[in-house]
C-alpha cells in the first residue's frame, strides 16, 4: 500500500502575543515535522515535557519587555482610580483588555498593585476577588467567542455585578449600594470596550510614522490618558503631587504641539478629572484652561515661550484663586513639569502635532498659524501641481483606453486567416476547386501552409520554393505564388508597425503614469508640509464679513506686474450673481482700486458635489476670481445643434478663465458626426483646457494635444481647434485656427474674417501653428462657428461667405440672440439643401468694465 506523508506545523508560542503597529503578533514560531502515514499504525509522539517547560519560560519572560512594562504601569494607575469617591470600574475594565491582548500577567499584577496602594480590609478583598474571578471566567470562555465585541464587556459587567452584589449582601445591604454596584458594572463594561480598542493605538500614535485616526479612536485615547492622570491622585512628596505634575505636563505638551485651541481644550479636560475622582474643584477647569491658552499663544517663541506662558498663567490664577498657601506647591509642580517638558525629545512633539483624523482634518494646528487661512503658499502650489497631475491622468487614460480598443481589432492574424484570403482571391472560381478543397482538402491545406512557411523563411521569389504537389496540380500556380508573396509582405509589415506602435504606446503610457505618481506624491508632501501664513488674507476675510458678506474662504496671489488677484469661495447665491453686484463693489472699496469678476464657478446643492477654489470637493458654494485693472468684460452667447436635430453633437466648446485676467474661447469639431465625433472633440477640448489652466502656453499645449491625437488610435482620427485668448486688461487677443473655419470680428458695420490654412490636429506630426493678433475695443463682437454653419447656406465653393452679409445686421443684438439667429438660418438652409451636420455658434461681445 502506498504511504503518503506531509508536514504539520506546530506553533510552540500559543498565547505569547505582543502588539506592534496596533496588530497582535506572534513573537516566535517554531516548526516541527510530524509525519502522518496512511496505511500504518505508527505515529509521531510530540515532546510534551520540552514544550511545557518552554511555555512556562515564555509566560514568565512576558513580564520583561517594554510593552508589558507599559501595560503594568497603566494597570497600576487604572487600579487606583476611584470614581466619585466609591466606584472603581477602571481596574477590571483594563484587566479584561490586557487579557484579550495577551498581557495577562502584566495587567493583573499592575491592577492588583494599584488596589493594594489605595484599599485595605474587606473592600480590598472584594476588589481582588473581582479581578481573580474575571481572569477565571475569561479563560473559561471558548476562544472563538472571546473575539466577539459583546462578549468581553458582558463578562466584565457580569463578574463585577455578581461579586459586588454578593459582597454587599453580607456587609451593607441597602438599595443605594445595589444601584451604585449596577452603575459601576455598567461603566466597567463600557470602559472594557474602550480600552480594548485604545491600548493597541499607543503604537500607532507613537510609532515611527503617525497614522491617521478616526475621531472615535482619538476619543478612546483621551479616555485612556484621563484614567492614567486620575489614577495618580494621592501620590506625591511634600507639596508636589504626581497628579498635578502629570496634568501640567500634558497641558504643556498639548499647548506646544496644538496651539491655543488644543491647550485650552486639554486644560479643561484635565481640570475636570479631580472633581470626578474625589471632590469637585470647578476652579481647576478655568485655571488649567487659561494656562494652556497662554502656553499655546507663546509657543511661537519655542519651548521656552510655552513654558513662560504656562508658568505665568498658573501663578496668576493661583494668587487670585487660592492665595499664597498653595503657591509653593504650584511652583514646584509647574517647575518640574516644565523641566521634563524641556527635556522631552522632538519625536514626542511630532507625535502630537502630526495627529490627524481620517477625514484629513488636523487635531492640532501646526507652527504659529492659528486660523483657517494658514499655509497659503504651499496650498496654492499644491493646487497648481494637482492641476498638472490631472492633465497627465487624462493623457494616461486616453492611451489606456485606445490600447484596449485596438488590441481587440488588431490581434495577430493566424495562418488560417491567410489561407482563407488566398483561397478567396485565387481558388474561388477555379474549375479544380472541388477537387482541391473538397475531395483532397487536408493535403491541399497542408501544402499551402508549407508554401506560406517557405515564403516567410526565404527571400527568394523563385517558383522552386513551391511544393511539387501544388506545382503539378494547380493550374494557377504563378498567380497563387504572387498572392502568397504579397499577402506575406503585407502581413509582416503590418505586424511590424503595429508592434512598434503598441510598444511606443506602452512606453508613453508608463511614462505618463510615472509622472502622475510623482506629481501626486509631490502634492501630498506640499499639503503635509505647508507652512506660510498670509495675514492679508485673514484681514481681508474679516473685513468682508464686517461688511455683511457671508464669505467662506479668501486667498490672494501676486501676479506679474504687481496685480493682486483675489479668489473667493462663498455659499451659493443661486443665480443672483452676488459676486458681481455685491462682492466686487465691496472689494473695490476695501482695496482702493476697481476689481472685476473674471471667472465664476457657480453651483448649488441641486447640482451635487463640485470642487472649490483649492481643488477640494464642495457642495452648495460658488467660487470666483476678481482681478484689478480690467478694462473689459465678456458677454457670451451660445447655440448648439446636432446633425439633423440630434441630441448628440460632435462639436464641443469651452470658455476658460485663465490667470492674469485672460480668457480662452475654444471650439472643436470632431471627425464625422455622432458619438465618435463627440468623443474626439470633447477630449480635445478637455485636454487643451486643462493644459492652458495649468499655465502652459498655447503653442506647446496645442502640440501636446496633436501628439495625443496622432498616437491614441491606429484609425484616422482628427479634430479642429478654434482658439481665441483675450486679455481683459488691455483688449489684446490672439487667434489660433487649426483646421477651423473662419472666425469673424464685427466692429460696427464692418466684418473682418479671420482665417488660417492649417490642417486639423491628429493628421501630421509637425503641425503649423499661425497666430493672428487683434486689439479689441468696446462694442466689438466675435463670432466663432464650426464648418456645419459655414457650409449650410453655401451652394458652391466659390460663393462668398454668407455670414459676411448677415453679421452686420446683428451688430446691435445681444450675443445670445445673435447665436440663436445664426443657428436658425443655418438649420433652415441645411434642411432645404439636405446638408445636415453638427453646428455650434459662439457670439462674444467685448464691453467696457464698469462697477
């Protein structure tokens, strides 16, 4: 009989757990081979004595490591906590958490030591019995049930309630004691749930890299810290108490790392603890809070500044609240806490200052910035880099999508496809077709495959490469041989070039993906280390709010030439255009020069979630830019129609507000019509818009879009670009037309066409970019159209442009009416002559800016 054997791994260190990074891990694992043989009665016998002795060494050795020492100290102080003068729920709760995490001996010894330091007599015996019973009941519960979140709190509450009830029934059986025992058991159950989750978090907070914590976990840590301070009550020497020392040290660290807000909040929390433990002392809440406030305010001068502020706060309040009797003790505790604080390593400070919640809101403010308008410089820099990262992300997605589409349509052709093509071209109408491909199919097929292999392997075109069987039977042997050679060359060339194109796409896609990753990491680093405080932004925000404006955020940037650009984020006005009629006049009054609204991104709650001025998601807010010294503003009218009245239009447009008071007007016409044309034109618009917004100049931006169009698809794919960039400061404008029809500048009764002969993007690599410069004045109107409009009413190629006759009559109409009027005329002509195409009309009037 066949014998099968395999190896079983036996873990000797069951029960020896320690925490690292918040996870419970095995410290050591040994593997012992155990051979199980089927078909025999022999079995391996484990070495019980050796394993048992090693297990005992492990249990004793658990007391001698840093994690166990920390748990022992915490257990000692938790065992000492007396809540409201009679309740002691902290000890059993912490013991249960330590048992669950594998710190049984350390946590039990620490809690028992704490009990012996504050209790005596039968009360000590009762509390000791609770811990002993808790250990016994815990280990009697099956292991698969201990991990359930309800089991551990239930065990703690039940043990505490039963033992206390039995003890009170024999000592002082009054209703009040039974109610307090039930209350104590309930608190112990809740605290066990808290400590079970807060104890592993200590390694997360004070490790090499501080993790992001949820607000719930931060609350758990604060409860653990509060229990530690509360348990230190009653320990001291002369006039210095350990509780006062720890309280002042914690407030100092929080104030230095977190600023005035964190210092005052932690001071208030620490001041409440003495009242919960023994007697109420409301004055301590204000004393610690005020001292933490001063320490946080003075932290800009370093540790010495925080210490000085904290000492002054303690002395002032001690003199006015307690007189001179407690002054010696206060000075001793404060001085000793200040000395320890001064000697603490910087890693402890970073542990507090880098603490963040999962929603990325800092629990403490950094540096000397104490308002929401801090970190401006690097926030703006991160926003600009994030814009470039989005551009690279769009490029990467474009290549990725086109590669997936082409792989399905340009797979390597199999020999079967070539044989079918040869049979279709040569043998389709041959008289011997039935003999070769029906009666003798397999032999003919094999010899034809052999011919293909010889043609591919040999450069010779001699008929001697044809198999003898085919030469003797085939009546069209020369035609067959030439077809094989031609198809083989075409197949080889196509395979070669498609492989090269695929390889180039993969390289570019990988490069773009790498750039995306680099920029994303750079943005994260900038956001994490932002450190510039602009007092001007804060003062301007306060001044705007004093004028009755509900402003959410303000930041200013200095543009080339010394101009100050202002970007504002405020609650949605729901179409009331408060940015122009309320904010701009007030800002003009405050800054002493005229400010105009350049770009508006208005959205309300009904429109869902958008991104605010800093690139963050926001709902129900408007953000806009205001720029000084603008001479002009734009009034834009749009009309758009799909081919034959379809809802899908292959032409796309965009109005982009750029920096330095410039506006870009873009039209694009995709090849053909329908969905494919819409995808081409919308992608062109989107890429060009993002490149221009990121600060790229018009020529390199257009060349980048052209290279993408060239490489994104193996099929013919192109789109036109009609771009106008207008400087609202002086009226100068630049027209760039890549395969686009003429644009029109209407000034009074005169109409000047603006043309260019460049080919559309996506056709040739080196495109010609010609720029036409014009200076615009008040009252000028620009009309931009796609070829569907210009060709609609044209009967021949030599006929004069019909828009040159129509536009002078529309000079006094609003831009929106001009666009609709031209669209109606174009649609009427296209229906009459059956010249259906996608159409877009954009009419833009330049007006003198006035507030």
